[in-house]
């Protein structure tokens, strides 16, 4: 039996001074899963991703990763934290929040350097990932002078250079042109086919359909209301309307009424 990549056991979470965001939430994600986390703004998607990444911790209940309970005290151990963040890569919704070096090559090299890898290995890793993603022409550029799509590609490279077992993405297609969106979809499919676990939070139902086999859907009151095949969820209009991911509007042409679906972006 496979050990889950992540296991949440009856977790409760609230921000200081705020109401409970989650109450007795439980779920598991297995190695090699391709999961989309769906829900309206404020449903708790980003907080759940941060919990997987060890950036926030439950107020009650237990979070396990790779079979081990993950606590704030454990992640204060720098050796453990480096290893954990090598295994779990996180792509921020806003690439500017992730990029802080003055040169793309240095940005991609930052993670391997933090692991204390030998210089020759760092160079080999960086050059390999830039070649794999066809980013060699950006190596000497400043991240701040790149387009939104180029910044996203550099952010992906900076995560993949560590060869993570799990890749977590928060609204990865926001602000991307169609060509870069297609590039990202094809890359995620390739990575998942190679055995990496992919977890994506998104409003983009087309993206969810393209890359995920499993959907986790959060309601606006922060409950997990669906856990199952993505295709089935995306065909369930009543479910998607109930969680405020879509709505219908109608208009008339003469005597005939037409209904249209509006997807919240």
C-alpha cells in the first residue's frame, strides 16, 4: 500500500482573530496523483496549498507528508526544512513574489545553492533545466524585465531544478497568454506521466479538465463537498453552481430563450 504524499486528518484552521476556515477536514493525496483544487475566492484553496507546503499549520488535527507528521517545530530545523522544500515545489500565483535575484541564471541556481550542492552540480542542474524548458536565451536577463509568461517559466524552472516529487501550483494560468498556457499544460502532463504528483488550485475549469484526473471542491463555507473524478465534477452543473464556480444567465431571441454558462475567473 502506497504511503500518501499528504494526509490531512480532521484538521481545523483559523487565522488569528478570524473565524474557522476549516473544521474537521480530512483528505489524502497519493503519489502520482494529478489533483485540481477548485473553489470560489475565499473558499480556502490557497491556505490549503500553504499547509501542504509547510507555510501554515493547523490549529487542530494532524498533517502528514510522506508518512511523517509535519509541525512548525519540525520545519524550524533547517536541515529538515531544506529537504522538505526540495521534495515539495511551490509555484506562486504571482511570479513576482517568487523571483528576487537580478539574473535568471542566479534565480534558478538559488535553490541548489541553498542545498549546499557543489558548484559543478549546480551549474549542470541549472543548464539542464534551462535547456529542458528552452529558456537558455533568458539566462542573463533580469527577471524584472521579462514578460508575464517568461516570469512564469522562470518560476517553474526554479522549482523543477530541485527535482521535486510534488509540484504545487496556485492559479498558474492567471495572466498568461494562450501560448504560455498551452506550454504549461503540456509540461504538467509530461511531469505527471513521469510520476510526479501535481496539485493545482484554479478557477480555470478548462485547465482542470486538461490536467487533472481528480478534483477536490471546496464550498464557500470551506467544506470539502466533492472528492472524485474531475470529468464527473466538471459535468455536474448543479455542483459547480452551488459552489459559485459557474452561473447561468438567459436571454431571448424572439420567442426562444437561450441559457448561457458564465465561468468565474
